[in-house]
């Protein structure tokens, strides 16, 4: 179960945030083996002063249109799979929403399966006693 956080500025028109979420969701299904209906996302639109970013980092120049995507997911996917995942998200945002590729920051947080509870205060992925 990936848990996705998307943070972007309020300067984007209504609906763009949800489109970003849909692009990320499709990439998860098509490229990192996430099952259908496994869509848990928190999307937050921010005022300009709430997204703190350097003018540039690692030779990449950022704009106020930066979008942060953080995906918490079970560990175990290969580096090649992750690279493809990043690329597909970036291509989708550029092609479908005309987001600058420089303004797409993606972070994966990998956790053990027992670090999830899907409700009822239970650890559904824990080994059964």
C-alpha cells in the first residue's frame, strides 16, 4: 500500500492537483506493481511562502511551480524499477500538464510491511500467530 503525499502551490488551477495524483497512481499501477484500488493520497495546495526551495540544487533551477511527490511504500523494489517510476511520472506531468521537468521532485520512503495498519488498529501484514 503506497501512501502518497503531493504538495504544490495554489497558483495551479483547480483540478491540477487531482490530475497529478492520478498520474502518480497510474504510474504505481503500471510500473511498481501496485494493485488497483490501492490509492491513498493526501494532496495539499500551499501558499507561496509555505514551499521553501533553493533557487537551484545539483544544477537544477527551480521555479515557484515546484511539485513535491513523496511515496511511502513497502521496501523491495529494484533501483531500475524506481528509475522507471520516476521517469514515467515526470513524462506524464510534462506531457499532460505542461509541468517543467525541473519542478518535479519525487521521494520514495521504503518501510517494512509491518509498519502499516489499514484500520481497526490492526497490523494486517504482520505474520499470523
